[in-house]
C-alpha cells in the first residue's frame, strides 16, 4: 500500500495535517487532521509499505503492543482509502 503522489504532511501549531496536490488533489480536495501516530504512518506511506512493515515501525518507535499497532494501522489505512488517496 502507498499514498498517491501529492500528499503532503505538515505540522501546524502542534497539529498534524495532510493536504493533497496534483493527482491526489483530484481525488480528495481538502485537509486531513491527524494525531502524531497517524502522521508517522502517513509519512511512511509515501513509499510502498505492507501492513506488517507499518506495525513493525510503530512498535519500534512507540511503546505499543503489536495488537494496538495493528489496530492503528488499519484505522489510518481505512481513513486514507475512504479519502481515495491510497493505492493498494
């Protein structure tokens, strides 16, 4: 899985947002607010990832169980798919 090109993640006043440009902007015109964990995953998804690689990255970076990491990965992926900005 991977984000469409043109998804930019930025931190603004302590809040993380993703905005879309180009091809991604044609699919989703807006801004997505997210927490630090989601921003971490979105940045990783700018290159090809598997569900397992994302879970591994979360458990290595944050103090979370594998189950909690998997739940977070699936939630973020679901939201990105719903916005139409993620390739499978």
